[in-house]
C-alpha cells in the first residue's frame, strides 16, 4: 500500500480535508496533497506524529503491503 495511500485512507476516515490536515500538523498548504500524490513524503519525526495522531504503528503507515 505505501505511505501515500495509507495516509489518504486515514485522513479520509477521520473526515479531514487535505487543508484541515495541513493545519492539524502545522504544514504549508498543499503539503498533504504532495504526499498523497507521491511528490514528497514527511520527515521521519513527523511520521511519528502522524502515526500517533491516527493511532497506528509507524510501520503500518509507511510499509508496502
């Protein structure tokens, strides 16, 4: 599955828009869009915060299925 797909699923399951998610994590507008489209990925420290926010293990967030 990979980060971009899993992140989108988790974000949508919480009913969050990309813009709202950018705000939750204090990101520049469009950052979540870039992640979900595979243009970039978050820094390692932020991945930990994302996993904690969504209540998943880091490896479940980043590993290919």
